[in-house]
């Protein structure tokens, strides 16, 4: 892997930071704060881990401007250490990803296909009729683009992605390997004990700046469209059903599942393995905790956890109650035993009185 060597002065200028230390120190690598060695630059996003700096062998640290204590090594102070560190990684490793340039001779291209400038089509990619691909887009080996699909500019589609007919992909979208976009929605009608398939004739629309992880499935709509809003980021192994609408800048974490016709607002977060039933709405800024099961609509700005999902403060009380159940059951058992003994004593006492009479 080819790397560059940068001085701390150059790095500070790129990340628009404040340098404390020798500007001439040379940086040739990046690493985590525990794993770093001499010549590496690392970062500290959370000030509570400041104690790790002392033991780190890194030649320099990128940290928050809020970190004002003494730091025993050169430090670059910035507003967002994680973002700044990402910029440094891109600078030091400019050629991490290499792709075939141009159209590979084994690529299959249909009729009436429109390719923009500097489009790359990898080996064994299949581009069906009437597909449009924007400038600088990279289609890696083994990708399938169905009839009438539209792909925007500066898109990166990794190997073995399937994008079925008439899907619409915006600009600067990234789709990772194994993902299927535009598969049929799961729609069947039961008649006389038989499941009859309902035609799914809608499309999938992916807006600009979306990133979709590996092995994600996004179903086409029965009618109309399944929509992924601008700037949304989707982790691996996510299922998005037909006619779902996801608002801008949302985060969908691994193994989440969204049932058909659900509507998510802007900036929604679904944590790992969370699930939504169909035909509900989540307002803007809703957060759904890991493994939560959402069974009804949620207003904006609410954080829910549990299954069925409840507001976090309410759910915490329930979780505390669950934790006390073994103790509570023991107390109930002891109370029952005492009550039984009292009943028995009372019964014996009543018999004794009757006998004396």
C-alpha cells in the first residue's frame, strides 16, 4: 500500500487545526491510540480517555480543542477529531482503492445505454437496455444493472451488486457487495389456502449521498416508489420492504428490518436488530434502540427501547422491575407460605372451639 509522508505543519493546515509542538515532525502512518508506534499520528475523540495519551507511542495526537490539559507529545487541536483524522488517512493513503478504468472487454452492454464521461465498467458486469450511467461512476466486476435503471454521477458500486429494472440511483452513492436493490416486495394474497403473488410494479429511488452496506435488500414498491432519502447511511444486512420511505440523513444499523409502507422522518436512527411493523410512521429525530420492536407510530424526538418499544424513561422502570422479579417471586412465595400457615392455624382453632362446645 503506497503512503505519503507529511509534516505536522502540513497536516495542521489541511485539518484547519492548532498545532502545539514541532511542525517539522514527519508522519508516515495512522493508528489507534493504543496500537500507534513512532511515526504514526493518532486521535482522541473523547476527553475521558486522555490518560491513554501518556502510554501511546504515537508521534502526534489529533484531539479536541476542549482538551486543555498538558499533553506530553505534539497535539493538533480541532473541532472534530474523528473527522480530521479521516482527512489525514485520505492524505496518507491516496491509492488505497484501485479500479479498472474504462470498459472491460467482458462487460455486457445492451442497446440504448448511455454512459457519461470516464465511466468504468468492470469485468463481467451486465448493463441491460436503456440504462443511464453518470460521469465518473465506477461499476465493479459482476454488477447487474436492470432495464431502464438510472445511475447518477460519481457513484461507486462494488462487485456482485444487483440493481433491478427501473431503479433510480442518485449522485455520489456507494453500494457495497452483495446488495440487491429493486427485488420484488413480499406481497401475496391468500385465496382458498393458496398464496398468490401480487405483482410489484413500482420502483426504488435512492437519493444523493446515500451509502448502502453489504448484503442489504431494498424491495421495489408494489405501486409508486420505495424511497431512501438524501444522505442516509445503511449498515450491512438490513431489510427494507416495499413502499418504505426513509427521510434524509437517517442511520439504519445492521440487521434492522423495516416492514412495508412504513415512513421514517429525517435523522431517524434504527439501532442494530431493531424491527418495525408495517404502515407506521416515525417522526424526525426518533431513535430506536437495539433489538427494539416498534409496533406503533412514534412522534418526533422520542427515544424508544424494548419490545414492544416504549419511551426510554418508561422502559427503564420496567427493566428495573424485571431485574427484581426473582427477588419479588421469592418474597411472594414466602408470603404465600405464611398465609397458608395462618389459614391452617385458623382452621384448627375453629375446630377446637367447636369440639369444646
